[in-house]
């Protein structure tokens, strides 16, 4: 038996349809190990549960089932994002030798809310038509058929996740499911059943050789045994009936709770909290709007004329540069005149004098170009004003814009919460409808409590009868042992008495 593919649809944490390739090969090369890794809660154990569920249905020993009934477990396995009209499905494809050749089987189990009912179909791949066809004979006898391939008793030796390996290795005593699986694998439960059958047969034989007095006591004990057994059967039937009633009551309670939620009962119950939350949201919105108004009264509006402010800054810096060039031009001209007079006094040759004059003339031309036009400056900004304008453009406006953007996002988020809370309050049930829904929930809860108490009482009754039956069985074994002892004792005494005088009788 070799698994090939697992398909999950709206199962557990797996929304939509997910197909998992389990073939132990890649690109035609054998890969005997398929490893699934992930964080805790990522759905690794769910894959094993899906395989168990596909194989064994209601007999599957899934990790999250606990004491849930099969229908409740199937309901628990439905993904919470499943659309109302879609079903939940588990499909397992495997390969198995049949009629001396490999055949592919596909197990399909699916169910749908609100009526949780497990539907099973076994498909076999036909190479003749290159398609799957349903085998109704195997489908109807699937529980017996799978026992011939992989009995549920030994499945726990093969179907467990890696997280259990370390725990199993560290345990001094193996857990019950491992012991049971090994016993099933080795057929040891057959020996246990044989021991019980032999005990019954031995009891019958002892009854045949018992005396009248012991026989009467034995019959009395057996009558008590039969009476208790009948009472246990009746109590178990009553227990099953109460369990069914409890399941129905729990289902009705779930339906009442769902109706209470769907029709706005829960929202109506939380109306005061929702009103308080809505009031807090509105106060937060007012505070945020007030903060935005304060921003608007500060330097934030200047962001609208940032290009104009940039041009003003450039103009102010240009005027300042021209003013500095003019001041430098006058100072350098005076110094150049003094330098030329001094050079004339030291009687340099004409060529050197011409070179010095050309250099000074070139410097003066550059200063004149820096000084620029003769148009008088119209901004007349000083260095402090230019620095303030620089800080405004580079830091203050940008900081105000970031703060405004954050506050806009905050007000959007708050308004979304206000809108959502308003819609919740609009969906709340009216006071009359709320009282009716709440009464239905209370009745359903009361019915569950009564059914649970009756079920618990039935469980206790069954436990008491089983203890009484065990006590009766113990008395029966003591009496049978006494009968067996009494049957042996006279024979030994007779042999001892005859041996001296009639040795030949020995």
C-alpha cells in the first residue's frame, strides 16, 4: 500500500482546495522520505488526521477529536472561511496490488453544513477508459476491506507525526495506543479472547462435577450474574439513549447560539459596550480633527507655496551674493590702485607691469560679473531671514507634512471603526426579538444541563453495575476454585489409604 496524493478542501486550517503530492519519487528518481516542516499550529498534524479520517471514518483516532461525537468532529473540521454552499472534502489516493497487478484507489469523504453527514465513495482508476469509476461493492464493505490492508489497530504504528518520536523514545513505559497496536500486530488480543473462552469452558466443566450444595450456590451466583448482565445491557441502552438526547440537546443549543448570533442577539447584548466604544471612537476622531486644525494654523499651509518659497530663497541668496560681490569689488579696486602705484615706484620693466595690470583687470571683471546687474535688490533679505527660510523648506514643512499624513491615516482608521460599529448596532436585534432569542438559548442550555445530568447518572449506574459484576465474577472464580479443590482432595486421600495394603492398585 503506497500513498500517492492527498487532497484537502476546506478542511481544518486549509481553505479552498489543496493538493499534496505523496509520491515517493521526484523526476522519476526514488525519494523514499517525504518531509513536511512548519511552525507549531501550521497544520502538520492535520495532514495525518486527514489521512486517518479518509481511511477509517468514524473509527479514526484523530488528534483533535477527544470525546467528540463523529458528527461534532466533522463539524469542527470545517474551515471557518468555507462558503455556505461549498462542502468539506478529504481525498486520499493510494496504490495497492489487486489481482496480481497494481491498482489505484481513491477514497473520497465529504460533508456539508448544516446537516453534517459523512459521505463515502471508493473510486478505482481504469486504464481502459483512463478515468475513475465508483466501486459500490468496496464502498459498502470498506470498513472490512481496509482492515485487510491496514487494520486500525496497528495504524498507530505507522500514522503519527514526528513530534511524537522524541516523546515515545523518552517514555519508560509505552503509551496505551502503542501497546494496543503491537498486540494487534502480533495477534495477542486473540490469546486474550481465547483465555476468556477457556475460562467459560472450565466453568462449565466444574459445574458438571460440582456437588449439590456447591451446584446450588453456583447456580445462584450465575443467576445473579445474569441479572446484573441484563441490568447492564438495559443501563447501557439507557446510557446510549441519554447520550443521543444529550447530542440532540447540544445540537439544539448550538443552533440556538448560532441563531442568537446571526439575528443580532449577541450585538444587542453588547449594545452598551458598543455604544461606549462608538463614543470613544468619536472622541478620538474629534481630537484628531482638532490636532489637524492646529497644524493648519501653523506652517503647514506654506507647503502649498513651496515652489514659490524656493524661488524666493534662491532670489534672496542671489541678492546676498551680489551685495557681497559689490562690497568686495570696491575694497579690491582700492587695494589694486595702491598696488599699481607701489609697482610704479619700484620701476619694474614694462612687460612685467603689463602682466600685473592684465591680472588685476581680469580679477576686476570677475567681480563685476558676480556683482551682476545694477538693478537694486527688491527682497533685501538678511542672512538670518535666509536661514529661517532654509529651515522652513528643509525641515519644518516636511515634518508638518509627515505629521499631517499620519493624522489623516489615523482619522481614516477611526472613521472605518465608527462605520463598522454603526453597522453592528444597526444589525442588533430589537428588545423584543432579543428577549425571545435569549429565552431560546436559556431553554437550550437548560435542556443540555438536564441531558448531561441524566447521561452522567446513567454512566454512574453502568459503572456501579460493572463493579458489581466484577465482584460477582470474583465470587464465581472463588467458588469454582473451591469446587476444583474439593474434587481433588478425596482422590489423594483414597490413594494414600490404599497404598500399604494394595500396592497393586497404584
